[in-house]
């Protein structure tokens, strides 16, 4: 194995190398336009992951689902791999891709699209109710603490949680209150049906 070359005079690592002067020379070259500066790409995401990484899918299984026709193709048919794929980024991508060309789908693929859309909808419902259950538990704890401090009615923390949630869901306070009740029941009375949920 060859030895590393010894830095010459004025080179980085040499005895007489001046880092500040070297940086100043570099900036002068940039300002003079002799060293090009690449344009920033504001559209580039800060983090990039593949669909397989995001969905924790084996690369071989992903390749089998993609097939020669891209993410749609035969992999989306009801009796193919994607039909049993759990809801997540990969299924969402497959579904979006298939929905972009609905007239080209076979009857089998069309029903696979409907089934996948329903699984994604159910997952979204689960995520929403999980968030509402936690929100409800937090506001209930705030309300009890505020009541224990002797705060007057109408001025207690967490007292109008249903109205707060309603403004986020763009619905009525009555409907938001019903969602809160459902979320709490699922989290506390049916914990085995709600993996990851914890009673508030």
C-alpha cells in the first residue's frame, strides 16, 4: 500500500498553510465567477425515503408488485400481492397510481382499487380517533385541574374542548362531542381493538 503524499508548501496540511487566507482566495474566486455555485433547488425535499423504506416492505416484494407496468399493473388486482398490503405510504401510492387511470383497469383491478381505498379510509379513521382520544384525555385532565383550583365556570381550562375540536374538524360542537365520546370508548372499553392506544 502506497504511503499518503506529503503536503507541499502552501497546501492544506502543510506547515505554512494559512486556512483563513485559503478561504479568502476561494471566496474571491467564487465572487469573480471563476468557481460556479450550484443553484439551490427549493422544491427538493429535506428528507427522501423510498416507498419500500417508508412502508417497511421487502424490496423483492416491492419489485414484484411494481412489475413492468409500474406501480399499477397486475400487482393491483384483487388476488395479487397488493391486495393484502396493509394501509400505509406504499398502498396509498399504489391506489393513487391506479386511480389515475381508472378506465384502463380490469374489473378485478377496479375492485382491488375500491378495497384498497376502503383500507386507507379505515386507517385514516383510526389515526383520527387516536388523536381525538388523546386530545380528549388532555382536555379532561386540564378541566379537572382547573376545577380543583376553583376556577369559575366558563373560565376553566379544557371546558370547551368540543368547540375547540369542532373548529378544527369544521363541524358542530355536538358532532365533535360525539367523536370524542367514540374515541374515548374505543381507547378505554375496546383496547384490544385499538393497538397502541392508551386510556387517558
